[in-house]
C-alpha cells in the first residue's frame, strides 16, 4: 500500500511542479520531473512483480498437498 500511495504522491508532485504558477527554473523542473518519472516507473514495476506473485499463488492451488499416513490394521 505504501507503493501505491507513493505513486499518488509523486503524481501530485509532478502536477505541482509542471504548473506554470511554480516559479522554478526550467532546468530544476526537468530534474524533478525526470526523477519523479523514474521513481514512478520503478514503483510500478515493483507492484507488477508483487501482483504476478500473488496471481501465481492463487492460480497454482489445485489441491492441498499434505502428507498423510494411513495404517491398515485388520482385526
């Protein structure tokens, strides 16, 4: 959940920095936007990897694998 919140926060940062009302030099805007874009890309890849693991676990469960011991003792 932290990753998703981080992506939302970075999106808001991009929105604020790219607005024409922010009086930051164009060079610094470019640096901030490049770093935010890279961070969003890395976080989204991490989320995708986690989702892939979860889907694999959910779809791999065909039967319960447990060792059982049965003793036949006729009387």
